C-alpha cells in the first residue's frame, strides 16, 4: 500500500506577507512593533537553529542596519 503524501505547508503560515513593508526600513523600527511569540530578528552574524517551522516569522537585516527579508521558516 503506498504511503499517503504529507500535507503541504500552509503558504504564508507566519503572515510574512503582512510585513513586507518592513523590507528596506531601518532595523530600529522593529523596537516599536509587536510580533508573534517566536519571531526571530536575525542579524548578519547571528547563529540560528536550522529547524523548519513554517509558522515562525523571521525578519533578517544586513550590515547596513536595514531589513532585507521577511519570511516564514
């Protein structure tokens, strides 16, 4: 009997699409905002776990201090 396929991850489970306006903004704007528990603010030299959680919001910023990416993983 063939195994059942795993369900696909829910697209945008962490609602990253609602935060795309942050891309290009200075990282300092994050201090005045609230995000779901577990949200990660990731700098260029920050170590992060490799576990995949499609419901976790990740906000990445670069050496310039500007937000470069908002995504779910």
